[in-house]
């Protein structure tokens, strides 16, 4: 079955850290992004659909970018899809160049 997307996905390969509302963290890799969310690979955690998380995106210069709030829109094995909450801005490191 084909997915219908409203926004173009941009391939990425960036490290990120997710933090749940309870303070748990998970190390992940961002695989793609679009204006309303990101796709991740999270090997060491299981996130339930609907969970609210913050994602810190590692930058090329070190440190981390914004921590936009998101919610888990789908989780299948290690693949996780997040959708931005509250019209969170797309972190600069994920914007097309």
C-alpha cells in the first residue's frame, strides 16, 4: 500500500537523543525529515504510539540543536515516526540546504 504524503521527505543521517516525559532517554538516528516530523531508527527502546517526546538533534559542530516536542505517530520495531507538536519549528540542521 502506498502512503500519501503532503510534504517531501528529506533523507538524513544524524544522531539524536529522545527524552520522554518521565525523563527516560533513547539514542536514535534520524533517517528522514519533512516539515511536520521526522523518521528515526531507535534500536535500544520501544516507544508507544502517542507518547510525547523531545528530540535533541546532534549538530555537526557538536552539542545539540533545539528540543522540539513531538509525539510518536507510528512505531514498528526499531522504526519510529514523530510528528511535531505545537507547530514546533524544524531544527535548522534538518532544513534543506
